[in-house]
């Protein structure tokens, strides 16, 4: 069996033969009257017209020899059979075609449509031209790429050979289009906010850092989809804004986490977290129906019906239910003892009571199928949310689906004095070694001092899509970041 390099050398020779014959191996355009799905859908009408047409696509199959050859083309919309017959195309052209063509090449064929004796809709080739000569062979079509690393590294081949994967990204496009159309229909204005920031904000996450040469200063890639910028727009007088954009977090790789991904965030003036929960529930149902055509999903070990009643999960009560720990009175030693008893592993770097409590909650959430909303989160866990009437929790809500938090929203904190104090607490944590704690954004506090109306904010990432597709997030991204070979 020939090696990849030997096959490449042979195909390079075929490029030489094309050039010797005065034929371009990579022309800038080739004849193509219709896409193959159009030909398939309108075959009878085109057949009855008895006119020559031109089609084009990638050669996926070549079979037969001598006086007749059958070629299957795929242009990304459909597959279609081309028949080459020596008595139609001519002896010399038949021989030349056989000496040049390989699976993987792009060609254009001109001829008349007909139906074979076996009933196969086909086109009889009268002429053909090369569209692009492939130098490397395609993976064996019945098995495709088997190595998981190669599947992600060479996505273009995996998508080409796996119809289900190809359809997955059609659904992902529908997913984001459904979110955008939903937000626009609800009267929200789409905006764009900076990706490079002096101070990151809007999430507890480790940012990527880079250098801005023109201004000679270090900057960060944003870790939220413009949360503190969008809230400035609330100060400015807009009442409903949203952004769908890329965000970046310099964190670990897991089935639920990526380092750069797409997120929606919206901000809604004169609304609170109760309004947000009602809107988000409707949005999730709409998006699931539009992208997947159903509200029932199998996600990991959970069966989730988004059309069922959405429950409310109290943060402290849920932790007590699953761990017997009352976080309102438990000491740090109590929480660490529970984690040890439950055999929960955790990273001691930047370890503090907030991280310990959050680790305990993450153990609990894995047991909740949902759908529903996590509420009554302690104030120290959420520095940007408005304080509840009890003075201990915040008006925050997080959709819980299949054991995970799929989004986060809250009644936004608009008290500049409270915000300043919470930023200082976060900065103290950061100075003590917690590099995921939030930075003190003095300019944002100044904006709040001009006055911001009561506002509900919410964000959800493409992890929601990955969950609905029952895929790890990297498998639900077209081109996830890979370590260079």
C-alpha cells in the first residue's frame, strides 16, 4: 500500500499532465448552473427540458473502468451520479479522465440528465473540467477519522465524512439565530462592546493578558460579553440591550469549559430577576424548539423536559439537603470536613470560604436534573447582584439543567456605595492570591454614581447548545483550540 507521501507525488505528476494538456489544475471558476440539491429536487422538470446543464462538486466515488465509469459528486448540498461513457465523451477524453481523476478532486461536468436502468438519477457527461486537484487522499469513507485528536484537528475532513456532525453545526447556526431573533422580537437593541479591556469584569475568571503596542500598555481579553459596558448603556438611557460575542477565559479544559467561546448577555432596564426568569424560560424553550425541534432531551444520565414546570432551588436549602451542612452557620472546618467525607477533590490555590462553599454547591448541583432556577445565593458569592430583602442573599437566578448551571442572571447592583465595597472585597481576595476574583473597576463605579435604573442582566454561553446536543463543548465547536503538533 502506497504511503501518503507517495500518493502525493503521484498526484503532483497528474498536475503536470494537466498543465501539459493546457488545462488549469486550479481555475478561478468552473461551469455550474445549479446546486446538486436543486438538480435532485427539480430532476423531472430539468429532464423534460432536454437541455445540457453543468454541475460541479467533489469526487467522492469512482467505480468502473474501460468503456464506462460512474462518479459520485458531492457539492455540500447533495450527492449526484455522473456517468462517463467512451462512446459519448470519446476515447481520448475517457483515457485522459481515467489517468487524472482521484477521489477528492473537484470537477465540473456538462451533459444531459437521464435515469439509468436501475432507476438512478444521473447526468451523462459530454465534457468535464478540473476544478481543484487534491494532493492528499480522503480518509476511508466507511470509517472516517478514528483518532479523537485527529477528528478535532482536521475538522474539515470529519465534517465532510460525517453527516450527523455536519448537521450539528447547522443546528448551532439555528441556535444563535433563534436567540438573536428572540431578543430582537422582545425589543432589545443589539450592541457591540470592547473585547480588549484595561480591567476585566462581569465574572469570576482568570483572563488572558496581552500587550497593546500602540498605547504601550497591558490589556486583557474580556471574560464577559460586555457586562460592565452594557450596564453603562443602562446609565446612558437605553432600556434593553444585548450582545452575542466571543469571550475568553484562561482556565482549564473540561467537557463543560472552553477557553474562548460565544456568549449572549442582555440587560433590561426597569426589570428585576423575577422578570428575567420568566423571559429566560421562554427564550430557552423557543431556542430549543427552533434549533432541535423538541423540548425533550437526553443529556448525560439525565432526561430533561424543558416544557415541564421549572422549579426553584434555594442555594442553602439544596446544600443542606444533599450534604447536611448549613452554610449559614457552618465553619470553614465544617465545610472542608464535608468535602472530605463526600470525597470531593479541590484545588487549594486561592482557597477561601467562598471557594469552599462554591465547591460544596457544585457537588450538589450534579444531582439536579432540572429544569429550574437556582436562587437565594449568598451575597459574598455574587459581587454584582442586588441584595435581597434578607440582607444575606442576592436576587440572582441560574438555570439548572442536567446537573449544571446553564446561564446566570440577576437584579443588577445599582448602588454605587455597595458596589464599591464589594469590589474592594473582591480586590482583597485577588491580592491574597485568588486570581479569579474580580478586579476593582473604578470607572464603572463612577458611572453608577450618575445613576442606573433597576436592571435585570443575564448571560448564557454556547455550553447551552452543547448540553442540548449532548456533546462535550469542544465537540460542539467547529475549530476548538488544539496544541500544535
